């Protein structure tokens, strides 16, 4: 009887460790996703502010520069955050 009881507690402990690790991984993944979204919104707003302050002669040139800068900055941010988030240090 005691042997079965000790086996059950060992299994419960193992399952509890696995469940905690799994939920911790989900929490980190969701946190990184939220961080990427927030930082991308900040990058977009800041780039638009700076490019409008620089000023271009035509609206089409200004829009083109804004789109290109936002694309590059967002792509770099997303790639770096995901790369560092999944790295094994």
C-alpha cells in the first residue's frame, strides 16, 4: 500500500513539474508576442513623427519613406525579438 502511495506522489510530482514548465513556456510566448506588438506600435509612431518632422516636398515621397522605414524597423524588431526569445543562452 505504501509503495503505491509513493508511486502516485512521484507521478503527481512529475506531472506537476511538466505542467508548470508548459504553462511557463506559454506565458513567455504570449509575453513575447505582446512585447513585439507594443514595440512595433511605438516604432511606427516614432518613425512617422520623425519623418513628418524632416519634411518632404511631396506627400507621395513622404508616404513612401514612411512605409519603407516602418517595414525595415518592424522586420528587424520582430526578427531580433523572436530570435533572442528562442535562443538557448
